[in-house]
C-alpha cells in the first residue's frame, strides 16, 4: 500500500458523459501527478500540481481538466468522453528524499467508456 | 523525449537472469525503475542518480552509464514474483526541481516455472 488513495476503483460510463476521478496523496506530500495508461501502453503524463498550483502539463486533452484543493486532494475531470478515453488513470504523489523525488502511485481508476 | 526500453518482452525460467535497458537521447539527472503487475499500480523499485548514487531493492540492481545516458536493470536468479512490466522513468538534467517522470513503453517480463 503506497498511501495514495484513488476513487472510484472502476467507472463505466457512456460516450459524451463527464466523470470525476479523485486522488488523495500520501500524508505530507504536496505534489500530485496524473497519468493515463491505455491498454498495453506506457504511462502518459497528464498534469502535475504542487500545493494547489499547476506545475506542468503533459499530453492532456482540452476535454480534461484537473485541480488540487487546499486539503491537497486532487480531482481529474474528463468530459465529452470518447471510446478512446477508456484507460487506467493513475495518480502519484512524491516525496523529496536524499536529493530526488520518489513518486508513489495510487491503485488507479479503471475507466471504461461504452 | 520518451526513453527507449529494450527488450520489449522477455521470457525467463525461474533462476535465470535478465537485463533490461533504458536509453535516453537527453542528458539525464535520474532514472527511476518501476514494476507493474497487470491491472495494478506501478511499484517503485529503484532510483539511479547522475553521479552513480542509487537507492533500491534488495534483489534487483541497476547501473547508470552517464556517457551513453543509459540505465540497465539487472534481475538475478529470477523468481515467479518478478513477472510484470518494468518501466523506466527519467528526469532530464535540466529539470527544474519537482518534475514529472517521462516513462518508457515498458518491458514485459514473464518468469515461468
């Protein structure tokens, strides 16, 4: 157990709908990263928040948005869903240890768009 | 720039050794290795830093060749539990602190009895 929590575990929804994925980082970690992993694909970085502020954006579609709240939990909003958005969505939080940042991943949310 | 991992897949018998490589075209600050079982979260294995420092796992070792910007993960005397997909994630040398990792496409390792 990494200490990072994500809800829900599974989500099944129809095309065109909107969903919200939630992530709580490890206690004390200020950073949250979101990644998308499609079937048999690697981890694609979507967005990074640090202490409530957006720090970096990766391959995140305009239909997707995220935010980090004062209690440091983060939400990833996916709208106008398409079949191709079906994937595992992971969040990770990081801790600075001995000169580098270790990222710890949550269990993921499996999104199925039908 | 996404790092390149090789091989894409490997099948081992229990007790055999394997090496997984991760190469980058960019100068690297650190290389992070993760193992992911199917449908589960990636699990941190090891970090290698420019300068040779490493923090890692008890039965898995790794190296970082700064000249080639390549890291290699060594799995010795493999066990069934080693099966999974191994990802390297890299941080470029010109990073600005707490930057996200850029992951390779992964190497699928299967250990059979």
